[in-house]
């Protein structure tokens, strides 16, 4: 298999389990919890690092912001041998009582983005792989960490999430909204592969808080701290895969 044009990786460069943060900077935070780290490639929004966690080889690959760039990552990683994808990201809650710093494990994602429409009908569900959901839940329970588990929304337009749109998500019982999971879930399913997601809450759109509004950092302090917990849960889930 030739070198992939965006991730700049080829067969043999990556492992069969990949953790997928959106932010390239978060690749380093995940790698810091691992050993034997090796940078494989850097290009555009993509940084690819191989590492070992508790004797389990893993690949860490940033996807950038949004479903289009996440879909490119899934397409190219799947061509060079990745079989299981774990998104480790941040999210905005759309239910009252879900607090900044809480963690959400997604069982599926509403396809309120445009990328998956080029692959399949909107009525085809974007669901997480059961084995990955179970592994994430088991890993959280083993650590004693409370998590919310349920369906979420994936949206393209961060600055166009109107009150009406948020009310629709809230009314549908969706837990939160982010920008990549639906594409990751849908493409993995279409390829006969597995995908899941754990996200740390960085704001609550129903309660009127968004990331970047509480201090000078992108994420509130509690969310920054609990991202480390979500990373640990994802890495321990990878051991079961």
C-alpha cells in the first residue's frame, strides 16, 4: 500500500488500535501517559505517534476540527491497518445537570454534519461499536470514574448552533454535541471496523456556558484536568481491544 497523501503513513507504520484526539496538541498529552513514543508523521492538522501503554502498542493520531478531516483520517488509517478507533475529545453538553469536566461515552451520534451524506443516507445510524463502548464503560468503572453513557450529536457549524437547534438536541435526549464522532462511527461501520468515543464536557449549551468563556484558556480548568482522566480511560479500554 502506497503512502497515504494526508497522514503520510503506509502499511507497517501504525498499530491496529488508534486513539483519535482532534487537537494535535492532545497527541502529546496522550503520549505522556505511554512509553516508547515515536513520532511517525506530521502534516497539516495530523500528527501520528506510536506508543506503548502497559505493553499494548497503540497509535495516536489527531484528526483536526470537524467531520471532513476526521473522515480523511479514518479512510487513510484503515488502509494501513488500523481496526479500532477511539475518539478522545471534548464536547458541549445539551442536557441540564451535565457539568463541565464530566465525561460522556457515546453510544451513537446524530448526523447533523455534511460529510456522512456523501457516503450514505441520513437515516442510516452512526453508532459506536458495542465492544468499544463496553471497554470504555468497564475502564471507567475500574477507575471509579462516573460517566454519562448515551447518544450525542455531531454538528459542522460551531458558531451556528442556535437556541432552536440546541432545544431540538435537548428534546431528543442527546447528551452533548461535538464535531467528529458521526463520521468516525459511520466510516468505521462501513468498513467493518470498530469505533467509539469518550469526550470531556467543556461547556453546557443549555445552561449558557461555552469553552473559552471562563478564563484565558480554551478549556475551563476542570475540563483540562479531567481530559487526563478521559485519556486514561481510553488507554485502559485499548487494553481490552
